[in-house]
């Protein structure tokens, strides 16, 4: 009797998420969800550490980040039924901490108000259908280039996380040294070699059509890392793995973060000590616009790029259930502000799960489940070495470059906007900035080429908003 009930429950899940219909299986979705978690679990550590610069405790932000990721990932999985995951966005969190707070002088709680406004505006735009119209205003040449730009951006993140590409102080980027006669040591080179090995392992397994090649590669890289750790002096002594009482972190979260947007967020007295009311109004407006534009186009770009990578686009080349996906993002952003963290957005690392075979929102539930576990056992996230997950990001970059063959490189009015979209994303460390440069260049090239009829009103408006954001916030 139990097996019958389980079978009926599985059938309902299959029917709801269209697992069989999309040619997938529960096991494949599980592997995809776990792979996505492994690729983006770093956000728990990075976000928590970044916010300590504002005097907020690491543990409080860790819980806020985990909870908002769980809520956002479940929402997007259930509402859109797409294999995507959400969490506090990289770049947006840096803008929150270093520009809004440390740069402009707002408090942590003040900045949460701007994130909340961002989320509420998104909800309105989504319900009214304006957000989808904004996406449709993006020219085809920019839209086609988005996945490639995201791919380069993801690969660049992976190369940096692995320590393969480093800042040498002069050229800003350089290859890490392998010269043992110079500054290189086995301790510094070993993780880099693990990353390279893991990329090759994933590629070989994929070429042999091995299911779960990405996940197997990550696990294989992690095992090799710990095995080679035997050759590094004091490697295991320096591992930071400690099991603390998870409820202590919840206490700090309750004291410092949750609801702070309402209790302290609207107190701008600290900012007004050195500024007048006009400065405050302008700062709130421009900062909110910046949050909105960056969040919107990060999400739109990621939705299109990830779905294109997984062959999930409709016959018309559109993202399926886009309105539902964007509503989930909007609600998650508002909820994240209440939890006490920066803007929640759809993660580009979702592409890693899609590459592992995920095709439905069931994989999102799996990702959220592992975020739930990580919330109570933070060392779990730390056990997956960065050199292993970085390899996954590099490989995803390879997979997302295929769209460049669809770009008309011989047509300058198409090639330049497409190239700028692709190039600016990794170089400026922002998906939305790449889209901005692509749109703005598209408008000017068409205008001065006498092809202004090719530009629709929505494209003009979006390009103008991006220009205002650049001039007001950079």
C-alpha cells in the first residue's frame, strides 16, 4: 500500500514539474540540483564575510543569505518550474556594501529599504506585464549575445576563484606563476592543478556522454584535493571545519537582521548629519534605480542564457513561464530585504545544474534542500573546495559560447553591440552592464546610420535609463 502511495505521489510530482515530458528523470533532477548548490554555495561564505565590513555579524548574514536563497529557489522552482536557483547576487551585494553604505554613508538598515523598494517595484512591473515587455525591447543582436557574455563571465569567475587568473598589480589580470624557481610553491600550485584536472575530467566524461559528468567531476576534484593535501605541510591542521551550535546564529540573525528594514531602516538621521534632505532624496532615487536596473537585467539575462543553454526556450525563442520566474525573483528580493540581506536574484550558476541534466523546477527544490542543510551545518559548504567548483564554472563558460555562431559578424550594426555585450560582462563584472553597453551602442549606431526605424520606443527608454544610472552612480 505504501509503495502505491509513493508511486502516486511521484506521479503527481512528475506531472506538476513535467519531468518525463521534458525527457528527464528524478535522479537526473537530483544531480542537477545538487550540482547547482555546489556551484553557488560559496555565496553563503562570501556574502557573510562581505557584510562584516558594516558591523553585522557573520552568522546573522549567513542565516539571512541561506533563508532568502531557500525562499527564492523554492519560489522560482514551483512558480516557473524551471531548473533555476536564487540567492543574494554577487555584484549587487558589493554595490550594497561598498557603494551604498561605505561610499554614500547609509547604514546597513537604510540600504535594506532600497532593496525592499527594488523588490516592490519588480512585483508591480511583473504583475502589470511591463517587465516582460522590457525584455522584449532588447534587440536580437544583444539578446543572442547574452548567453556568450554570461559564459565568459562565469568562466572568468571560475578562473579567478581557482587562482589561475590573478591580479598582478600592473595589468590587473595575469596567469598565476608555476615557476618553482621563482615565487611559486607546491602549496599555491596544487589547487590550480586540481582545477585544471577537474575541467579535463568533466570534459572527458561529457564527451563519453556520462550522466552527471559535472557533479562527478566536482566530487572527483574534491577527492583529489584532499588526497594531495597529504603532500602539503599542515594542510589538515589548517582546515577550518568546526561544528558549532546552529541556533546561536539564529539568535544573532534575530537580533541584527530580520525585520531591521522596518525597525531601523527608515531612520536616516546618520546620513542627514552631513547631508540635506535634497541630497537624501536624490541618493535614494538614484540608488533605487541602480538596484532595479542591475537586478532586472541580471535576472533577464540569466533567465535567457540559462534556458538557451538547456534548450528550454520556446519555439519563438522566449523563456517559458517568464512572468512566473520574474515574479518569484521579485518576491524573493522583497523577502530578502526583510530577512536582512542584499538583492536576491537568479544565479548564473544555475547553468551548472542544467549542464548536469536538470530540466525542471524539481531540481530547484533539491538545491533549496541543500541550502536548508547548509544553514544548520555550515561546514558542509566549506568541505567542497573552491578549486573543484571553479572548474565547473569554467566548463559552463565553454558550453555557453555556442550562440556566437548565430551573430552576423559581417554586419557592423549587429556585431559591435553583440561584441560589447559579450566583452563588458566579464570585464566589468556585471551581466547588466554588458546589456547596457550593448543597448546604448545599438541605439547610437542605428541612429547615426540612418536606421532609426529599427529602434522601438522601449529600447530608447531602457538605454536612456542605463545612461542615467551610469552618470548618477559611477
